[in-house]
C-alpha cells in the first residue's frame, strides 16, 4: 500500500479545507495578507500534491490594502455541489483589539481553476465560515461567533458556533441565526464543518487555540440546529501534552472520503524549532515554527452510527499514513524562475495587492524581473516585494542583481521575510557618495521586546550598475548569506543569522503565517528607481527526512 508522509503540504499552508471530486482532491488553505488569496493544491493520490491555482486574484474579490500582518484571508472552506465549486472565506480587517472586523464572502466557479465569480457578502459574524449543503438543496453558513465589543477572556471572545440559512437565488442570508454549539471545555471553539451521515449531523470544530493545545473535536445531533452532544472520548485529533510527536499543534480538520469509500481528515500542524540562542527548559516553551503552520492528513475510521476516530487508534497524528490503493501521480515542481515567460512562477505572491506592470515587470528588461522601488519594508502599502514560502528546513536561494542606487534610501536585494519587523535582508544600497554598499539589514521584534531591533552590517563596496550575485542558505535555525561578482566564487558573510526570528511565535505583531523568501526593492526618495533580477533559484540541497 502506498504511504503519504506528513506534512503533505510543507511550509505556510494552514487551516486546510478539502473536497474530493471524482478522482481529484483539492485543498484550500489560508493566505492572510499575501496576494492572490486562497491557495489550491491538487492531488490524485493524496501522496503527491501540486500548487494548482489561487482563487482570489482581483481586488474586487479581496481588498488587502493596509491589511495588518496576520489579517486578510482566514480559514477558507471549499465545497462542491450543484456542479460547481463554492468557496467561503473571511477577509479579516482588524484583529487583536477589542473587536475583530471580519466580513465573510462567497465565490463560485464551474471549474477549480476558474473563472471565479464576484463575491457575495455574507455578514461579518465572527470568522472561519463554512458552507453546508443539506438535503433538498438547502445551504447554511456555519461559523464561530465573536463575543461582545470589549470581550477580553477567551470564553467571552469565542462565543460558540452559529448557523444561518443561505439563499443562493437571492444571494443573501435568510432566517434566524442560531447558536448550535458552545464547544467543549477545551474552549477557543472555531473552524466548524458539518457533515450528514447515517441520520446524524456531525459538527467538527477546532478547539484549544492554534498552538500546542490545538485539537479537533466532534459533536453530533439528530437535528441540524441541535442540541449537539460531544464525543465522550474527547478530541478526535490532538498533539496536546505529547512532546514525543513530530507534528505539534494538530487541529483544524476537515473530513473527506476517497473514491474507495475510505475516510480521512486533513488538519494543520507545526514542526517548531527551539528559539536560537535560548536554552531549552520545556518542550513547549521558547519555540518558533519557521515554516509556519502546515497541512497533514490522517486516516479515519467512521463506522455507521458512531463518532469518527483516527483509524490507527488514539488521537495523535502520525507522520506516515497509508494512502488509498491505486496508481501514484507524481508532479514536477519548478523551483527556479529565470523570468523568461510572461508570468511569474506560481509559487510567488505579493503583499496586499496584485502584481502590476507599473511596479513589477517581466517585459521592461526581457529575461529579468524588474521591480520599481516604492515604500519601505515597514509600510503596509505599496510594497515592491515578490516572494515564495520557505518550505524546507534546509534550503538555498540565489539571484543576480543589477541596480544603480544614488541614495542610501534606495535598496534592492534578496530577503527572508516574516513581517515588517522580522526579516533578514541582503541588499545593495547607495552610499550617498556616488557608490554602493552591500550588506545585511536585520530586524527583530520578538515577543517581550519594547521595540524592533534593527542592525546593519555592510560587507563590501561596489560601483553603481555592477552586477552582483546574492545567495542565502538556511539550516534549521541558522541563516547565512553570501555575495559574488561572478556567480561562482562566493564570499560568505561571517555572521550566522537567526532564522527563528521569523515564523509562528516569533513576532510581537503577528503570529499566523510563515517565512517567505524573495526579492524586493525600496525607494524612500520617491524617485521610483528600478532593480533588475536575472532569476530566483530556490534549491533543496538534501532531501529532508522526518
């Protein structure tokens, strides 16, 4: 029997929702402030996955201008009914304060690759919406409900699960909104999905918070609106109190069937590292997940009339899981982009806005990516930054840069980025004297710090317009940079930088994403200088093992 190795989607791919259509599986994951929104991965065997598309590719579907870090798209839900795909999602416009502004939207498409419709607004009652298609064609929006304005405790901020009918003909919610579930004693009840099976309605939720106590809980009722009773055996899936597990924070699941009738669940998980330079005192303290929250799959046993449970017993996630019987369908993944085509490599995303020819061009200098310098890295607007997920603990990236800055306020280069306060940036900048300097700018705003700590280490001087090659290499918690004038003889910067100032639990201002590697250009003079990059080559030096 073939086996799948978890996580099946490595790197920042959280809050998975899955749908099986014929012989194909599609997983939708959260993208937060990154554009386009909602990643769709595709598989035909559950073992091999490819990044197929992103759904929300225009501002009319997803307006992220000014979006705070870890805002934007939270926990999309992908379903298939009535010969079309349905996607509901939240665009979180504020969070972490006395209220959360989180409007819900629905888009549909006849094909997973689109075209996707303009969005229907479905209120703003909490977050993590899902769409349940009941018998007779009725549809219901199910989501967690936020508490009253000013609620401070978890019990007050997470106010249970609600349901309300949706009329697609009228493109609106109708009838009464009903609270159907308060949650279990684990609390922080969110991420709901409803399934109808054997005369029961099963309500699956995420609980315990999206960290080490995360879990998947199940309740059921004979009636859609309740009352629901929880599985007396407790969570179906959790990594809580299990320091021996490779997959931590298992939770936020979604059940599905393979064509042979076998049941599975997708779920999110972490693989955290010890914070660099901090001695370990406890298995769940001073940890950082540099890759962010990832997606795993577990087999489920679901006999008629019973609660679903993990097929191998217990409720802990497994690293290796038997896949469905049948042929395997591996995909090729292009990790290098030489910028010779009309579009970017599909792994690339931009911050808060779609790529536009006015600041990102593949035609201005054929065979290069041209980026026009705009705002600083600290801005939540006009970021000329294009990046992809770091998906491996061991990885390298390389580019060639031609840039002619005239001011220290003009910069371009290769960046490892988490948010505007947490990054390492190997860049070229003007020296204010007619020359250029190459060096690393690091920013760290770890939890507990009063303000970001920014350091600059210059390593060489160059003439404007001279081509320079830039490289970075990551080894778990260690990040190193190098530069070259010919792309063959590399000068490694002596200092080793801290990868664990990027990723989940690394930042004082955000906490739901993962590390991105990419290219960027800033021009704080407002002159709009351009930088030319000849490639972006992401490499995996060795195949990672569990």
